[in-house]
C-alpha cells in the first residue's frame, strides 16, 4: 500500500471521530451559569389513572340537600323541571372586594358553558346573566386566584361564605351554577370547577396527585358519567370515572452560557431556559405554559425534544456582539459583566464591600442572597441562594 493510500485511510478513519465530537460538543463547565429547580410534568398524555367515584349530595354537605337533590333529579330526567320566575325586582348588589368575586366567576362561567351546552340548556343561566349585566354593567373578567378555595368552602361552609359575599343574588347564582355544572357533566362529560372541588371528587384525586396546583387539577377529566337511583332509599347519585394524569417529578437545570471574549467580540450560545434528560432524549421546557402555584407544574405540551442544550451545542445559535465597550447580561445564575471598570461594590443592608478586578475582562458575578452589585452606576440585583459573593474572571 502506498504512502498516499495510508494517509487517505487514516483521514477516513479519524474524520468520523471529529465529526461526532463536533456534533455533540458540550458547553464547558466553567461557562455554565446554572440553577436547579424541581418541576412536576405529564410526559404521556395517554397515561392516566381511572378511578371510579360516586357523586352524592347528602346531609353531610353544607349546601341545601333538598335543593341540590332536586336539581340532580331534574337533570337526570327523573323529575319534571319546574319553571321558576326570576323576573322579580332586582337591586344592585354589594360584592366583596377580595381577590375572588362570585359574580365575576358566574359571568365567566356562562361564557365557558356557551361553548359546551346547546341553546335550550343555556336559557336558565342566560336569564340570570342578563339581569346581572343590567344591574352591574361593568363586570370584569374573573381572577383565577381563590377559585378553588371558594368552591371548596362552598361545599363545606356555605353560610359563612354567603355572609362574606354580601350579595343578595348569591343563592340564585349558586343554584344556576350547580345546575349548569351538572348539565355539562351529565350531557358532555365536562368537569367544571364547582364539581371538581366537591369533597368526593377532590378526596379521590389527592390520593393520586397533589391538589394545590390549579393548573394540574384542571387536567383531571371524567368519563362514563351515569345517573343512578338507589332502590332502597330512592337516592339519586352520579357514577363516573375520574381520569387522573400520571405525573412525574424531575430536577431540571436552568442554564445560560456565560460566554467568552474572542477576537474583539463577545460570544455565547443561546440555550433553552431549561433542559433535562428523559428516556434517552434531551427535553426543553416552555415555562410560559407552566404554572407556579405551591410547586411548578408543566402540562404535556410544555415539554419538547431539543437539539440544543448544554450537553450538545450543535443545534444552538451562537450570538456575537462585536467590539463591546460594556456588557451587563443577566444569567440564570448571576451576571456576565464586561467593561473598563476596576472595582465592584457590593451592598447588603448597611454593609458595603469593594472588590478590585482587572479592566476589560469578562467576569461572572453571583451576588450573595439579598445583595446589590454596583458597577459604574449600574445596580444589579437577583434572587439567589448564594451564601457568599462570587466574582470569577473568565
């Protein structure tokens, strides 16, 4: 074999190695500015628990048992519906100024029910809505804060809730909310908030998943909804299956590339906010779809495979800033800072410290918890759990 042939063979053998290395080039450890966070997520939308549950409205509930039982019997077709005259004289209500307004929720709930129910079933709730619009024309969209707490208390402590609400239309709105919720459940297997927070349903759910995150709770659905009348006491109940998602828990890395100064330019890779390995792939997290309420929950669509991560830069975009005079870039953990300054001042409470640094060098600065960084008139603050100030020259 000739010398040229040997050289060509070596090139062919070595080239794939370099190609593979470049395709899976990780970000050097000293350029990673990371913090860790725990999330709960749904990795498979077709994987869920199916738990049978029986929905009853017995004397143990705070609500009027006779009223709710009558509504259930009517919606199950076991009793003729009565027509109730709601066109009495209406007065302006005084609603509470707290975070949750039942009137606001009721108006919002009507808009949701319009998308589900047929026009003939919407007459009752629309009648109440029309009157509420007449007496209170400037209704605002409901705030989600307090919704779960409100309906939880509705089933357990209604009288106190009514006193706090101070709304003479409370009973009428409540009756129509329950009726519409049952219509959506029986006819369309839609589980709305008033029934989601019923003790029978909520107690079954919390055996499988935490119930303190409203977005996670809203992932619970129902199937096989049936009306059932006991033969002994003629009590009417609803039988159904709860479809509760299987939720996983992971600790994820939220990272940024600190970057480097090279050839008169500041260069860094643009990384996803957070990534984690799962089932042999790297996934990125879209936190705009997640909800932070007691803990961070991310629905199925918030997680997607990615070719860009700190483990593999091949799919990442390289950002460049040519001839920068100064850089103040906030990272997931700390700041990337560059400029002609020669000192960094830190302030925490009444204590001030000075750090002398080399000018025109890129630095990674992590402030101590509760500390402010002062550089040439710029104030940098960040919520960290660091017990000390960290200043590293890159």
